[in-house]
C-alpha cells in the first residue's frame, strides 16, 4: 500500500462518522442576549427536534472528503474522452483571473462607476463572441447551453411575432440532435418535427423540404453534429428554411471543432448559443456551473434579454432600455465567474491559438478514429471533426459483449468511458471526443486499450462482461438505481442497512 | 439476441410493436427485438383507459437504462385496459415481451381492417428485424 493512508473498502457516509458532542469549531461565549426562536420565527418554520447533523471534527471532514475525491475520475486525473459533453482540460490560469479581488468579491449591486472593469470585461466578451460566431449582438445572461437554447427560441418567437408571424410554432430538429433541442422547443411552447439524416450523416434535404411550411418557426442544428460530422449542405439547409419563412438556430455544443475557421453567422444562422463551459474551457459537470451566451443577427438584437452591457464614450453601463426585450432570463448578470474564465481563455489563446484548438481537436479525433476502425464498426466512415461515433456492434454480434460492457472494461484500465448509446441513430454507439490537449502518447495508449478490449471480447468475453473489477465499486445495477433510488441518508436504518 | 421467437398469430409494426387481435379487441406490446434494443426497461408511461388512438399515434413512453422512446399504436381504437403490473415490474417487458409484458388492450375502431392490413405478419417481421439488426 502506498503512503496515502488507509483506504476503506467502503467509505462511510459522513453521518456514520458522527459522535455525539464532537465539534469542528470553537466559538467565543455569546455576549449578546439569545433570542427565543419561538418568538422570532413563524411556528411552521420551527423543528420539533434539532436537525440530525453529523457531529464531526475538522480532521474527520477533511479526511472524509479527501478520500472521496481520491475515488473520483476527472480530467485532472486521467484521460476522459467523453463525446457529446466535451470534457476538455481547464487551464488553471483562468482560475487566477476569476479569483482576482475585483471579480470574485464584487457585489452585484455595486454601482456602475465602481465596477467599470467588470463591465468592460463583459462588454468585450459580448464582442469577442459576436466575432467568433459571426453574430451582431450577444447576451451573456443564460446560465447554461440549454438555457441559451430557451433564450434563443424565445427571441425567435418574439421576433417572428413582431413580423406578424406569431402563429409559427414548429421547430425542426434532426434525428441526430442532442435531447436538449426538443426539450427546449416543448418548454418554449412549440411543437417538434424530426427530420432524418442522410447516408452521410447530414440533414436529408428532401425530408427537410417535405416538413417546412408556413408554421415553421426554426430549425435547430448542431454543426458539426453529434456524429462529429460537418454538414456541408448547411447553406442549402439554411436556404430551405429561410425560404419557408423560418429562422436558423445554431446549437453551439460543437463549436470547438470549427472555431476560427467557420462562423455560424456566415452560414446563414440567425441565432447561436455558445457553451463557454465546453468551447472555452471553463470547468463543468461536477466542476462548476455552465454559461450559455446567445448571439443574434442585428434584426433580432432588440429582443435580447436585459440587461446588455453598453458603452457610451469611455463609460460602460448596464442597458435595461430594450422595450422589445424578452425580459430577464437570469438574476443579475449571468454566471459572471464563468464568463471571466472564458475571457481569460480567449485572451490567452488569441485568434491563432483558438484556431489551433480547432485544428488539434480535429486531428486528435481523426487519429483515434483511424486507429479504432480496424476493431470497431464505424457507421459513417469519413473524415470527422472533433469527435466520432464508433460502435460495439461487431462485438455484440460475435460474442454478446455490448457497448456497455466495453465502457465498463475501460474503467479497469483507468480511462473514463466515452458517451455510450448516443446518438440514437447509431446502434451500440461509442462516442469518442479526445479533445485538443491530449498528447500522441495518451491517444496511442487509449487506442491500444481499445484494441486490447476488442481482443478480450473475442477470446475471453467473460472478462469484459464481468468488468469492472479494479474499481471501488463493481458493476452497478443501473435499472434498480432508477427504479428504487435512495438518495437521502436515513439515520433510522443505521449504517449499511 | 436471446432465442425468443415471434408468435405467428401476431401482427407487427416497423417501429417494433406487436398486436394480437381477438375478434373486436386486441392486445398490444413491444417485440423481443424492441426490448433487446432498449435494454433494461425502468419505467413505462401508459395511455389512459378510454383514450382513443389512431394507428401510428404515440400512445406511451418507454424508458430504459439507455434511452427514452416513444411507442406507436399499431391500430386505431379505444384503450380499454392497461397492464398495471408494469408500474411495479417494468422488467416484465424484458423478461416476457410477447406475454406478461403486454402494454394495453383496446377495442378496435372502424378503420381496424385497413390498419391491420398495413402491418407485417410473422415471416415478414422476422426478415425485417433481422435486416434492422445487420450492419
């Protein structure tokens, strides 16, 4: 055993470490009168007994959570080729920027004249994103990608209503789309219409022509799409939708593949969102909140949510004077800390650096795809962008080893599994996104592991079917986890019950 | 896939539902191919009893560990009964898709004959699902 200390087979929940009367703090004696809580709080807010909080020392807390963190796998621990939800490395210098006193400790109600630096950063960020996306105006308010989608669709509805087209309510979505697209359309009060992919994985133009009509609100498109494929027909797609009077929405989930090389605005998109937490390397998932700014073409700028940051002379200000605005979508000014990190990323990469990010992301994905396609079925065998979708179909047919088993076996080799079973149009999908920062050595290590697993699936499938064996917990019962979720500690059950 | 054969007296849709007709009524479920593709089923959203459906209408949603999928009615008619066992034991769809895992029963509508004529019989579906599984 290494010197990192004793590792429990099963880490107890912190309640089980509790010992009556133990404390992790020591406060001076109370020198003000203690109020009677029954007098100052409404009756229905009072507990009959104190909350059963764990009673632990500071050391207990630190060790418990440090041990838990050692069981985690993250991009700071090892390779994390999760397609669909980009997990790229988050440069630590961005944290330094976001931690600066004037950003980290500024109160949102601080008057404008005392927050000119923060406002300048927001103003510049609006312009940077507009330039990168080929858009005319940007809101930084939305808190995540899906929130950006909702904001964007709301803007489109408001704009079309102002043009006497308020009846339009059909949102066209390709069958390869992220699930957030149809969810957004429904939440925004629209109907969804699915359009098929063609043999090359792009939007099938004939199917698209057949579904556009006078009720079409917009098409939502991710390009490159979730197959990692760039739709070369994007101009034709845009023309078909525009001719029917609908607008084009760009889902920016995969902008990191074309950044600096192609701009949604130039391809005919009217509205686009950016995932700062993907394309611009801010932490997400368990690592921090997202941010989903939305860019629009100038005809739609009047409908942006308030406030936007404006500039008059050399003074920055929060502009609430947008009479046709869709209103507020978020308290205060978006996820400000995330925006600061993305700003730091854009400034430290510079225009050439951002282009290289796209180049390297695409190069790495194609390198891996080429290495893997000997052992894994590739439904769309063409040059990909930042990610590709392989399949465990050969393994399933030949030895009953499914993609889920392959994913579990990867854990035994210390690699995070890629996204599995998405997109839905590829059976037994294995969606791999290596990202731009991985070295050739890491990519080759992953390719070797995948080749090894393919060999195991053939020669000793039981090894793959029983995976993982080297992790803290073995194969989880996913069906039972959904059917009988136990998400809260129940003290009355006692430890381990 | 496990060696479950597709019953000869059922009719089948391209979206992998089956229907078994008995006079004016019918029972509907998912095929073995569908349950195999879905993986372990964890939740089923059923139609309301009394609801009228047309052939091809979405009548419910099946959620598995992999995905959430719509289910389409093979024929038109009125829902008369749903399989209550599935709310506690959705795994019946995996264990016995053509039997205990049935989804709902219906009284067939006036268009039933035309609806049923559009469906596949057992040999046709056998070929169809074999092709769908090939790549």
